[in-house]
C-alpha cells in the first residue's frame, strides 16, 4: 500500500514537460522535486509540436522499446495533477476521446530501482513512420535542430 501512495505523488515526464524553455516545465520544476532519469516500456511518436508515448499493453514491450524521461515527486499531487490534466486536455472540460489518459506505470530509474508513477499515455492511432526510435524526445529535438549531429 505504501508503494501505491508514493506512486501517486510521482510523475514520469517525457515530452514538453521536460523542455527547459517550456512554461509548464518551469511551473513543474517550482512545484516538484526531480528524482532522476528513468525509462518506461513504451513507444514514442512525434505528433507535431509534442510527442506521445504509447504504453506496452502488458507493461513490457516485446521489442524492448523504451521511452526516456525523468521522474519528479509532486509537492501537492492532487492540485498539480488537476492542473496537469487540464494542460494535457484529459478532463471533463474537453471532448472525448481524449488524446491522453493519466495512468500508473512502472519506471526504471537509472540507479537500478523501479518505482510506480503517473504518466500521460497517448490514446490514439499513430503513424509508425513518426516513431521516435531513440525514445528520447529531447534528443530528438536536438537532432531535428542540428541534423548534422
């Protein structure tokens, strides 16, 4: 039971919430504690100005695909998750079906530990040609801005 309670305060971020110049990243940094780099079993897709992670249906992707990001511990989980749900447009205020759904998953930390945390999982069909094979959105942005790397 203690693990699930801890998991309710932890959030895995992989997209625009990781971008240092993004306003929601700055907001999140003020209201959370960074726990470390981590990965989840999922596939990452370019959706235009932001990415979407599709979680492996069984919790483990048979191909070993990983999405890389960070885990943060939210200072006021209930209030912050409500604000983040609104940002991700997955509240009753937005028409269904929502693009994202907040759900609990397991994250593998770089230090070898595994923990339970929230993640915003993409819910729609994707074009496989838009897959970000590296699984790291920030790396993808760097390469897109400097294609000679």
